[in-house]
């Protein structure tokens, strides 16, 4: 594996970093501090990102997109954005990851219908809807149980599907113009034999938006409830074959790499700000970073970040180059980063003391963002850590939407 960046990757990193420094960091805390989650959505910032091409970089060039297919380049982009604000970066990451997803799995007619709309509209966002009030990790753990897990149901009638059910904590759910909706197409079969994915425009009759979730951190990314009441979706919006999503979703691992890359960016920014504070803060007649315990904590943060980065980028390189790729390691990256995230939130408070809980300090926001990042497939991954190889290999692909 060659760790040197290509000229194009370096250019992408510099472009994203400049955008973060000039546009994201100056306004992130202002949006974060708003009380109503609807007011936390940084529309002007999102439109600037779209004009720069960030939301469209994975769309093929023939549709007017950036045509970037290199996974490492996409990861570099969201890592840099994560250093500005993890919530905002999550919104852009969905645009990048899900359009790459669509380019791989959608048919020509579907691409021809939706890609031009995304390119032309700077406010066009996408959501992926899986999680339900009673089915989160169960969508994997109970995927082989007849009738278990996801309950949102799509019934075929003529040349359309009638969909009923609900989702919650859907990132971009309340503001997306297109939803990639996961539903079962048989009430009795195991989910891994009847999962289907549909392209659902946000103006579809029968689709309604519930509350916007008010979260502890990552407040710049919208999370919302979705309800489907006899929602009608044309058959042409079914992605690939009915009931076979568990098979074809294995082809796309974009979000499995982009989510951790975004977290790495936030870790790096947090570490850098802690170091800057520790060099400035004088106690005992010297900067606190020169006290051994503080220096040890800062070093611990740095080595964990670099270890996680090495594993993540190696796995991404192996997946992209189809060389020595082990999907089990990819599944375990997220719980590793969850552990780092939780411990780093503790370290921030331990090193900063009272300033670490001052809402005027960026470090207070980092702590909330770090704690809010601790969710997703970590429970599932923990349950299979000690599983025999044959069992781990039979588990279905785990899409992630946070």
C-alpha cells in the first residue's frame, strides 16, 4: 500500500480544508447553540458546499457531477469536513456516499431521472431510511428470524408499491428531497430474504415528517421521524430486484468507510485544540502540557487517532483494490472509533477542567459531538467479536445511516 497522496487527492484535501477554515468553523457554534433543531440546519453553508461541488463530487461527470470514483479521495474530503463540524460533515457525507451508492446500484433510467435534479438543485439532499422505533441493530441481529426486525412493509399492487410503516432518527430525514427507503416485501420471511430498497421523492403522497430530533451534539445534521401511510411508489423506483437487497448491498461499502473518516476529522480537530490550550494554560509555573500526566493524555489521544486512521485507510485501500480485504475488520472499525470517541470526551474534560463545560468554548461542543457519535453498529459488532469465522461470514451487510 502506497501512503503517498496523489496530486488530485492533495488538491481535494486543500480545497476541503480551506472551505472548513473560511466557511464552516466561523459559523458552526452559532448554529449549534440554536434551541430549535430546525434552526440548526445551516442552509447557506450547505448551498455554498454544493456550489463548490462537494455534494455532487461522486455523481458521474456526464450528469455534471465531479465524477470522483476514488474512495480514498472521498474519505479525505469528509475527514477534512469533520474537522470543521461533525454534523455538517455528516450531511455532506450522505450526499457523497449515497450518490456513489446510487451510481453503483441504480439502473440507467433511475440515474437519468434523479442525478440531473441533484446537480441542478443546490438544496437537494438525500436520506437513507432504515432505523425504526423497535428495530435498529435488530435489522442485522434478527435478519434471519422469520418476520423479525424491520416492519415497514411494501405491498406490490399492479405497477406500484403501497408502503406503510415508520422510521426515526433518520439523518437528513426532515429535509431530504429523495429518500432511499428500506422496507420488507414479505411479512413472514426473514428480512435477509425480503429486504427491498426504494427511491422515494419527498413529495410522495402518503409520506409525512414527524418531529425533528433535538440531539445533545452533532446538531447541524437534521434527524427526523418519517411516517408512511399507504404511500404509493411506482414500481420503477424499486432498486434492482424485489427482496434481494441483502445480496446487492454487499457491493457498496461507501458509508462504512466515510462515517469513520468523518469521525477521524473531528478527533484530529479536538486533539489540535486540546494541544493549543495545554500549551497556553500555565499551572505550576509552566504550560500544563509540560506536566507528565497531561502530556501522557495528549499522546494517548494522538496514538489512538493514528492507529485508527491506519486501520481505516488500509481497509479502504484493500476494498478498492480487491486485495486481501476482510469485511469483518471493517465491521469492527466503528466500535473502535466509538471507544476512542467516548474516552476523548472524558480526556477533554479532564485536561481543560471548567473551560471544558463553558458553552462559549469550542471544546465544550467537541465533547457533546464526541458523545453523540457513540452509536451505530457498535452493539452488533461487539456481539460478534468472539464469533467463529463461519458465523461472521454469514452475517448480512450492515448499512449505516448516522
